[in-house]
C-alpha cells in the first residue's frame, strides 16, 4: 500500500515542476490552501511545514525565466504573507524564508542572483506592509526585530555575508517606502535599534562596516531633510495654535461689539425720546398759524377765492393747515389776479417815474402797473 504524502510535499513538488502551467496552478492552489488553513486556530502551520513549502517556492522562482515573469512571480510569492491571519504565523513565514535562503544562498549562481535579490526585497516590503496593517503594534514590531536579530545579525546565525549585506542595503529603503508617512521618530529609532546594538558588540568587521555604511550613513545623509520636515511640523503646530488663539480672540471681540451695539441702541432710544420731548413744542409752534399773520385773498377760477396767511416760516398756510406751499415773494400768483386787498392800494403801489414834458400834453394816460403779491406783505 502506497504511503500518503503530505500536502506540503505535494505542493513543493508541483511548484518546482519544469512546466510553467503546473507551477502557476500550484501557486494559486497554495494561496487558497493557506487561507483555508489559517481560518482554523487549532490547525496552524508548523515551522517544518513552512520550510517544505519554501523549498518549493524557492525552486519555483529558480525555474522561472524572463525578467517580467520573474518580477510577477516574486510579487505573488511575497504577498502570500497576507494569507496568514495571525501575526505569529506571518513572522513564522518570514523566518522560514530566511532559513531557506541561508541554506540555499551559496548554491545560487551568478545568472540567477538578481531575481533572488528581487524576491528578498519584495518579501521585506510585504513584511513591513503587514506590520502597517497592524497599525505598527509595538508587540508585533518587537517580535519582528527579535527574529531578524536572531536569524541575521547574531554571530551564531551563520547567515551568508551576501544575504546580510543585501538586507542591510534595502532595509531603510523599504521601511521608508511603506511607513514614511506614518512612523514617528521614536518608532524609527525602534526599527534601527538592533543594528545599533549589533554594531556596538560585533567583532565582525565586515558586518560593522556594512551597518555603518547602509544604516548610519543613510541616516546622516537624510538628516537635512529630516530637519526640514521637523521644522515644518513645528511651524504647523505653531500655526494651528495661533489660529486657535485668533479664533478665540475673534469670538471675544464679536461678543464685545455686540454688547457695545446693544449699549448704543439703548442710548439712541433714550436720545430719541429726549429729542421728541424737546422738538414737540417747536413743531407745534411752526404748524400753528400766528395770530399776527396777514390774510391775502387770491382770485381763482369760477369766481372762487382762497385765503392764505403768511407765517414767520415764509410759508403760505391754508386756514385748515392741511396744505403748505413754499412762499416766494417774486413769483406771480398761478390762479388769476388779486381781487381784493386788505390794505390801501395807494400805499402798496409803487410810484411811477415822471414822464417827460413833451408827453404830458398827450391825452393818453399811462397804465398802472400790475400789483405783485410782494406788495401786500
């Protein structure tokens, strides 16, 4: 009776097949298999099972030619980390990746080295992306750094020098690509803390030089930009504080202006009442015809007459006081001629100039000038 092979072994064999359709189909099924198995908390992956899967994934990329297809395959392999729902399983997937590459690194030839460099970069990028989706939890970050130190930076890790140098070169670049907009200064210090401790304790001169060149020199080169960003943040904070103070000051000034407007309205009402009390008698005096006003009678059409009085305000006021007309002494009456006069006509008519002696003998008499309304006032 033939023994039943484990699913991980079957996946590894199909992933390392010489036929590309078989490899592609096996990779799609592997993604579904990881998703289904990760849903069960009691049936998670073990380290040995993930090592078997990574053996097949390593040779799946080994068999792939053409740069564009290699890049696409590297993206598919690296994004498998998101198929694990648990952070511990994701870090176990990364640890199995490092163990596999440490074991197989020396067997990679020069012609295949570039695509494996690319896979290492993509795996670390997706690892940072997984931490980002967890909102950079301190517990997940600390577990990741502990695993990285144990598998790569410690002298007992037996990591190949080429793998160490490549990870040091891409570490800050990929971290900035994923988390530059969210990570704070303290979080950035947390991510570089293992390298500082390793540089202080290691006796490996190559590793020490690589840390200084790839980590510390990069930080020093980016320091001016970091200072500019820090100054922008400080200015933005100050500007926000100034805006808040201005808003508060504006509200207080508006309240004061409203209070002043209310006071002005109260004073205006009081002044209006006082003014009405003072001006009332004056208006009454103006509107009431004076007893000493002169009466003038004008002839109107249809033998109608109208009497008007001259007041001390130079207005012609009717006896009823309902109409008021501005008085102009030089203007002729509009409604006929003067019919009767309250004063002697001889005293009001101006003397005519003396005529010449030659004209005195003429029988014609000079016409009397037409009286004006001004002669009777």
